[in-house]
């Protein structure tokens, strides 16, 4: 994959992560901190240190589940992209005859780069749909991500 393909793909993924963080994860992060502060504020009952720690861990659970979900989805995306790139490599490799001249190799390189560009374009085009799906799952609450 050439530098332009990397830059375009990286930008699209970073934009996705920033958007999901801005619209969902930051609020979850804020809620986690408010909840954890409440765990520590219960001075009258004087709960045990273990009780407070357990309470804080429960507060962080929705955000941790959401982050795990995001990592899982991004990992699946990367796996599908990797498969596409491997198919390009295999397809081009199968097209190269054993009697290929060195001067012909650059043509196969161009074909490979074209195929890679198509993979990158296809996967960048999938990102808006993936973002909508992530936002829907995250908007429905942390328990939706339990199956990941």
C-alpha cells in the first residue's frame, strides 16, 4: 500500500474514532467520573475500601464495554481490509507467468497498486455505515455490546 492509500485510510479511521468519541464516548467518560465520585462521597455509611473500589469498577464498566466494542469493530474492519489486500496480492501473483521479463514486472506492480486502491476506496466508503452502526449500538446502552 503506498503512502497516499495509508494517509487516506488513516484519516478516515481517525475521523471515525474522533466522531464516535465526541458523540458518545466522552459523555460516557464524564458519567463514569461523576459516578465514581459518588462512590467516594458516601461518608455517612463509611463503606469499606473494597465496597468503594467495587462501586468505582461498576462505574467504569459501560465505558470499558464501549471501548471493547469499538476495538472489536475496528479489528473486524482491518481484517476485512487485510483480506482484500491479500486477494490483490494473490490475484496478481497468479497472473504473472513464469517467463515474465523484468521489464514486464512494473506492469504487474501497477495492476497491484490499482487493486489496492480499489480495496482502500471500498473500505473508506464503508466507514460512514460502520459509524452509524457504532453510534446506534452505543446509543442503546452498554449491555448491547455484551455479545462482542
